[in-house]
C-alpha cells in the first residue's frame, strides 16, 4: 500500500526515534491536536519510543468527543420523528446523549442510517421526497467542504427535504483557548495534517508568534508523527517558534482554495460549545443566512436544554492536555467503552477509548507515562 | 450423492412468482414447495414425510453438534450468498471441533414477497455446497413471515459431525510454545459484504472468502499434526478468536502483525474507512494451534489442501497469563483487545 507502508517502516521509525532521543535535552510537553494522531500514537505504541524527557498530551481534535451533549440530544429528538431519515457518520451513533444514543433511537423504530458521505444523504433525500432527510454535520475543517457541497447542491437543485444538523468546530480557536489558559502546560503542537490539507497553515502563524509556540503540521503514520515531534523538539531546543510543515506530501501553506471557497459560500464562523471545555467564541461553523432553510435546528425547532455532565468525568481536562486518561480515578472501572461517562471514552479516536483498547492490560505503560 | 437437478426453478413462475404466506401455512402450497424445490434439490426421501430424521452414527464415535443462524444482508454478495454461507458456516464450526460434518438441518424463515427465483438460487447454492462438503440435509423446516418482517431469507442450520481420530481439539489443550497458524489472508468476507451492502464503489475486485474448511483440517490430521486448538475467524475476526482462546487456555498469545496476511485490497479499504482488518469477519479462514515442530508439516499440508496462504503468525508465549499481545509493524508491543461493539467507520 503505497503512501502508507513506507510510513510504517520499522527501520525508519527506529532511526527517527534515535534522532529524537539525541535532539531532546530539556523536558518538553507537546500536544497532538488530532484524535487520529492520538489513536496512531497509542495503537502503534509511539509513546514507548520517545525519550523520557518528552511528554505527549492528547488534544481536543476528536469531533465526536467535543460535540456537546445538548446537540446529541437534539439529534436524538429529530431522529425519533416518524417522517425523518437521520443520516450520520458511523462513529456518532454510539455517543450517548442524556437519554440513550442514536442506536437506541434506531432500535425504537427511528430511521437512522450510517452514510459515508453527506452527498449520499442528499441522494437519499432525492430518492425519498416524502421524507425529511437530515445529515448530522459533525467534524473539523476536514469534513466541512463536503458538508457544504451537499447543502450547496441541495439549494441549487431545489431539494427541499434535506437539512443539516451542524456541529462544525475549528482548530485554531481551540489551540488559542489552550494556550491562553493559566494552567496551560503545552509547549509545542503537532497540528492536524488533514485539517491543514483543507485550510493550509497560514492561520497558525499568528498563533505561533503571539504565544511563542512551535506548531508543526503533521501526518498520521508513525514516521510522520516521529518526524513531526523531531521538528517540534528541534524548534524548542533552538528557541524557535515557527509553523513548519512535516506533511508536505499533502499540505501547502494556502490549503485547498476550492474547498475553502465552498466552506465560505455556505458556512459562517459562529460561537460553539465544546463538550468538556465549554463555549469558545468564533470556534465553529454555522449555516449562512441564505442557507438557513437547510438548518435542521430551525426546521425542526428543537430546543436546547443544558445538561449536566457526569461529575466524575475529567474529559475536559484530558481534552486540554491537563490530564491523561489513566490519571482518571474511574478510567476502566466505572467508565468503559460499554458504559462511557464522557465522550472521550466513546469515540474510537477519543483518548480514553484509545488507552482502554490499547493499554488496559499493560500496566507498565501506564506507570511509565505517569513518571513523565 | 444427490440427484442431478434442474437449473430452472421447479415452482412454475406462472403459478407463484413470489413467496406467499401460504407457502408456510402447512397446506398444499407448502408441500409443493418442500417437495418440488427443497427435496428435489437436497435429494431427500420423497415418499415418507416424517417428523424427524433417524440417524445411524458409527458405533462408539464421538459426535460434535452445533447450530448457527444466518441473517446476512444482502443475501447475495460478491463471492457467495446466504445459502452457501449457511452450509459452510456450520460445516466449519464442526471442522473446528475436528469433526467431519455428516448431517445438517436447514430451517428457512422466508419473507412474504421474496421472488421464487431468488429462493431457487439460494436453494441451488445450498445443494451445491452440501454436495461439495459431502454432508446430508437430514431434516428441515419452512416458515413464512409477513412482508417487512424479514430480510428476504433467514436460514438456520444445525449440524452433527463425526470425530474419527483421537485428538482433543479445544482451547484448554493449547500449550505454552504452540505456534499459531492462519490458513489465509484476513477480512475479505467482511469487507466484500459491507461494500455491497453500503453501495461503496471500490476500484478493487473483492470477493468473500466463504469456503468449507474441513478438507484443510483433515489434511492436518492426516499429516499427523498434533492439532491442539482450531477456531474459525468469523464475527470479531482474528482478535476475538484469539482473545477467546487466550481465555480458554489461560495463555498469553503473541502475534506479529507483519506476519498476518492481509490483501492490499482489504488493507486499502480498511485504511479508507478507519477499520482494522484484525477485527473483520472471514468465512473461510481459521487459526490452528500446534507444536512448533509440526509447523512446517502443517503449512505444507494446508497448502496441498488448497489453503490460500498458510502462515505462522505467532506463538502461545506464556501459560498462566490470559492476554493477547500484538507486535506492531513498527516493532512495539501492545494488547490486542476484543472490540466492545461493532467497528464503525470514522468521521475523518
């Protein structure tokens, strides 16, 4: 498999790990933004290969994890309506709202379907004009262009029975929230490669300058992640704070202009609540005024009710890099993928679920992590 | 050996083009369906309908008994259909006990409105598969449910197999130092069925690995391989099978990911959707636990019996510790856990 296997090569990984060990002289804390990177780090055991002076913390870049429970509740309410066909990416179906998840709505007779693209949902709307087809538009900048395209096409071709339940979030405001916090411990970032494929990385330059923090756009394979860490560590050791691009095989500074155009055509920047973190101003996308007819929240007039999260869950601290999953007292005991207390345990890319799946049985890894 | 049968559907299309509730009602229509379609295909006794089959097992033989229900959607998929699956699945479960399947029951739950022609295709596949496995359909049942209450066809098969050797094949018999073999590449069935069900337009040809396994198991036994445990890699894939065996044997199992055969097509689709081939279902793949000194003989025997790519993928590393450890492609070690639910395609 070209473009994958050469980035999972054991020899290349060993060489990079050795270089990283030579480069690190001081103690540093680096956050990978994206849940995909967290998953890869834990799945491949990359954190076992890094020098003890380096601490990796896991960021808020798992869209399933940060979708607020109120929005999940709205999804459940809309999906339960008899005339609605509710479409979602697979991993949202297991996320619990305050009463059940989308799987339980399906079990009670709701028409809930897994789709692989928002355009599949649009095709369903065309095929079933008598039903209301709603797509759960979750994700960071990566999924925004396709979701925007679905709405754009729906408007152009006059598909009236299609709408989006929008929960789009943006990476740069989340980084700024973490950096501006008085408790922040993150000294360098691995930015999410796929987000930057769409958005480029010019947006990160003001952040790197303002907070004196290196940001390295990084891919998702072991070689990518180790190379991203090496670039970040070299900047930290040399006192540089730049935006660098490890993922140059896919990312250019300007990003994908066409994708950005369609996002801007359909969406506008809005404040968003992040599960575990709270509301962050100008941190999400909502439908622009001339596309509001496609907004499922307005169409179905669902009311937001504030929901209290489990007091035992520390997912907010985990998403900000302040705690690691195994530092939670209920991790793996009262909180498991079968009975998650918070969203970081639900999504396969959530830090807690990744630790549970790949680390649960090997106590030595967890204790080594705690020493750092 | 069953009688040769017609390729044309034996229920004249002018009479009933679709299954009706009456086909399960116990009257003449049901008897017509059973006699003309099922009995003619499966080669049963036409003359003396009875409530059950009376079997005549070899004196003193150990028997294995298993049951499984088949609800695959869609019922036709690249590389097979629900009919073959229902036969091979149960034959394979018996083979994993070291038993040659001898008698099967086949129970149909048909949905009203199922085109008779589709049912005939399924029945022909069952006839072909039973013939291939040398197994007799000894008894059966037919029910019809209202339209919308089924998914075309559900099939339950139960099977009785005869064990004609002295090996004791079960997880408890796994010994420290046993090698873990797999007979071929993983994940074809799960990905082929999912691609068809979800309408994924893949640029690769991917067919289910659905196949009978007894001949391969027999080849091991005939070659004198001291087989300790066998398990087919159905739901939950390799990882579930190994975790179950680790639990049964109280052994730490070690698997080297780079040794596990997975086709480029399956790997690519899994990468795209965020799935892990180690958790994807197969219908013609199994793991075998056996002493290391028998590994070469076992691989040669499996190859002769038509196994696609028999490979040693790991070892029963240490008795007394119940876990499965995976050495990743970059050389690190981590637990290979069972999934808590189904694998779900990721957002991005």
